């Protein structure tokens, strides 16, 4: 799974865990296992305010973009994040 990040200056919190093709975002589970290789799930079809893109499966790997909140004094890594690639199962670690 590749998670691209779209940083935003905001004070709310984002907590994401991954289990296979399932992301739990702030306590709500989103199962993307039905997206076929080469397929696309439109952003509008997913009721998630943190999702900032369509969800695609490219060469067997899910690719999506999440909004990522950061504080007023965020590091450069948080303000200009690199994509998270090969995201392992468990809690997703975001740049601080």
C-alpha cells in the first residue's frame, strides 16, 4: 500500500491503522479489498472526510491520498511529506 499525504494546518487528530487492505481511520473501518487490480474506487463513493483521492490498485498495490493535519510549528517533513510506501500492518506512522 502507498499512502500519499496532503498536509493541512489543522488542530484535529488523524489516527490510522492498517490490516491488509483495510484502513481504520479515526475509529471507522474502510475495506478496500474489493478494488481489483487496475481498478479505481472514486473518492465520492467513500464516506471519509480524510480521503483526498480516488483509491486505485496499481500492480496489486493500493494507492490513495489522505489529508494529514499538522500543527503550527510542524517540521518540514510534516509540511512536505514523502509518500508512505510498503506500509506495514499496524498503526500508520506519520511524519512529525
